[in-house]
C-alpha cells in the first residue's frame, strides 16, 4: 500500500509515525511545503520571548528521524499542488527546483493546517509586521527585535550618530491564545505592549466574566488593552517606525506588529480535488477522518469537527485533536475501526504566572443555541489545602444540565494547578459524567497538591446541592426586587456592600431569624458563596424561601461591566 501524507507537522507527522507502527510494509511519503517537519509550533511564542533560547529545541523530530526510525520518505520544501482523485495521483512541486512530478497513491491524507488570517489591509506588508506560524516566522521576529540591540549597532561608522534604536513598542492584533502568548513574551522582552482586539473580550471561547479576569490580569502586567476596536491599516512614520490605525480612529505607534487574527482552514487542495467542504469552511470528514472521497482522509486544523457537547460542526484548531485525528486516520488506513469522538475545545493558556483554561461548552454558546436546560455555578476554591503554604484561589465556573446533571463545560483561572482541574473535568465531560460523578471522584490528595475535597469534588458537591434542592441558587443578573441578606462580618462591609441588603453576620443568624421575611425570597450573599451556603441551609430548615447568590461578591466583581484592573479574587 502506498500512502501520501500532505503536511508534515502535527496531524501529518502523527499519522505517518502511527501508520508505520501498524504497517511495516506500507510505502509512506510525507510531503511538507516548509523546511521542517514535526516542529513545535506551540513553542514558537516562547522562542520569541527567550524562554526557549535555542531554535533547534523547536524541532521535535527531524527528517532523519522519520527516515531512519520510521522508514518514511520525507520530502521538505515539497508542495502538493494538485490532486486527481479519479486517477489517484498527486502532483508534487519541488520548491527548490520548481520541478513538478506526479506520484500515485492508494490512500492520501491531507493535514495542511490553517494559515493565519491576513486581511488585505493598507500597509499590511510593511516591514516590522509579522505573523507567528512557522520557525522561519519567529526567526524573522527575533532578528527584528535584536536589530539595534547589540553593542555599537546602529552607530553610523565614524560619525558617532545613533541611527537606529532597538524596538520597544509592540502592537499585537488579536486576543486569541496565540496573540496573548505573544503579548506575554514581548512583555518579558521589555516591550510596551498594546493588544488590539475587535471583540469586546479576549479569548473568545471564554464567557465574558472569565475573560474580564484575564483582561484584569493583563492590565496588572502593564498591557494596554484596546478592545472592541478592529485594525484598519498600517502606516510607516517618518522615523521608520509603524503606526497602527484602528476602525475607531485611534492610532497606536509600534516598532513591531504581530498579526494574530486567527486561522482559516487550508482547503485549497481539497477544493481543487472536489472534496466536500462543510458549512463552517473546513474539509468535511466522517468519524473515521475520511473525506467525501473514500481514499482521501483529512485531519487537523483544516477539517470541521463535531463539537463533542453540542453536536454542531465547528472549527477548533488545537494540537491535541490534530494529533489524535492523524492517529485515527492511520488506524483506519491500516484496517482498524478507530473513530474520532469529536472535539470539546479543551484549552489552556499561561499568562504572567497564571493560567486560564476551559473545556466543553460556554454559557454564551448555549445561549446562542437557545439551549436553556443548564445551570451554572461559580466557585473560588484553594488550589491546595489552605493551611499548606502557597495555596492560591482558582476562579471556576462550571456549567451542567439542569435536567440530568450532565457536565457541559468548565472555565478556570488561577495561579496554581488550574490545568489539572480542567483536565479532570474535560475527561469527565468526554465520559459523559454528571456532577454527581464529580462528587464521588477519587482524586490525588496530600496538602501540597489538593484538598480532601478537591475543587473538582467541590464543584460536584455545590452543583449536586443545587440540583437536589439542598441549595437553591441565583445569580447577580436576577437579584432585582429580592430581599438581600448579607451574612459577612461587619468589617467586610466597609470594603464592599450592596445597597439595600440587610446585614446579619452568619454567627448571629439563628438568633435573628425574626428579622427576616417569610413571604419573600431571600437571596443570601457572602464573599465567595460558602458562608451564604451555610446560611441558606439554616434558613431553608427554618421554613424560609432562600437562595445562595452563586459566587458571592467575587462573582459580582467579575460580572459587573465596569470591572477593570481589580485585584485577583481571594477565596474564603
Ligand atoms: C504559535 C502557535 C501556538 C500554538 N499553541 C498551541 C497550544 O499551546 N496548544 C494547542 O493545542 N495548539 C496550539 N497551536 C495550534 C496547533 O499548533 C495546531 O492546532 C496544529 O499544529 C494543527 O496541526 P495540523 O497538522 O492540522 O497543521 P500544522 O501543524 O499547521 O501543519 C500543517 C503543515 O502542512 C503544510 N502544508 C500545507 N499545505 C501543503 C501542501 N499543499 N503541500 C505540502 N505541505 C503543505 C504546512 O506548511 C504546514 O507545515 C498553536 C499554533 C501556533 C501557530
């Protein structure tokens, strides 16, 4: 069997290596347009920032490894330019010589990825404007940054005039994860960074309130945010530096501009071959990663996937799915019945010592789909036992089905061990777990790693209490007209309070029940929702109608539209 794989990075390389492990006799050709195969594009921003100092570290496996270990015929600087599905041939262009040869195949795998969006804006080709997709891209960025930083550089010979200054101001366009990773790395390199984003929030998959936390964190680290403003064009100033014009009429001076406007599936070859393209613009495949042509497979960022939670077709460009899909395509080509389960968008981004992570569906997606069968909780547990040094709060939002408790999505932000909580919840979603399963999950515990009730258990217990009716909850957007009861200590009132709320500290509640109405619903508030939970239980057992305001004042802070630059939430 002869298999040709187009694209030699995440999906393509994973497919090639897996296929060899399954079929010693297959003739495998992997063609890659660029100079490298199997490089770590996820590491590119960190090479710009100097965290990964050596470019060579980004090259996970080179051509020689694929040839020697896997007996794969790797051809770099080789572009697949046309497919003839009826003849089962691909035209391959040697980019060094320009020569085009025709190669036959039994099975063809497309993993061409998704190039960065590059709109035809005025001035977009000016020097100093870069994208971040390949090793050569980041080499150019590093060279640009280093231009003028070496001792005596920019000094015109003999004259003593300084003719060049090192770049110091960067504008990053696009607040997705590549844009934000570039923001962080450029700040590390000493740049004053402005982030321009067309949406009214960074990290579009996050619900707005969690994005607000990320934005506050960015501001605390000196990043200038220009949200709700699209880029209109670029100009070169008289001194050679750049100016970024935005649609609102603002101008941002820059010595370096990073374009991170998102990616678009590369469907050029697929369209030319007449393969079906889906409604979202990606290559349409079935659960075996097979395209509309039985002998052509497609994987990675170029394909549309079924969203694991909503069942909708979507475009989700992530390395894990690309690798798994490559492996599945190889399995199927080798005669196995492997199937892709769908993508739930599990992601994480590290930013200035903190991490934001998410999995599954967001509340805004459910709202967009008109799905009302869900409830959400906000919680702020410690990353590990509070008495053990170094515990940090994690801001979590967990979304679940009201009707059956099935876990639908989760978002978290914090400085410690955010990843393991979202990874656990991601696996739970994929296994179809309910919030009752989270209550029972047996997870690692010693005080430096977690709590006897891990945040994952804790989320399950809170959600379980909600669905069992032990703790009715409400949210800040629905408190109008309710009787508000604040159960915090008097000293806390000086810091923040809600106008009109009646204050009875939790310790005095049982003695002062007579002050509370029996004919109105009481919404109970504390800092994080924990003391309000205790108070709600007291009230319910004394015959009051009570609800816990989920997440308390911490949620109020992140839900309020004017939240900006506030300090990180602290758990209680
Ligand atoms: C800067 C950056 C950071 C990222 N960070 C993360 C992260 O932290 N976590 C995460 O999950 N994902 C991350 N990603 C996304 C992840 O890298 C991609 O989802 C993944 O690489 C997709 O794999 P792929 O095989 O579909 O495409 P790619 O890995 O992009 O590979 C496609 C290859 O196909 C080649 N090609 C295209 N057309 C042809 C042709 N006609 N002939 C020959 N070759 C062709 C291209 O040159 C390219 O090298 C990041 C991406 C970037 C750019």
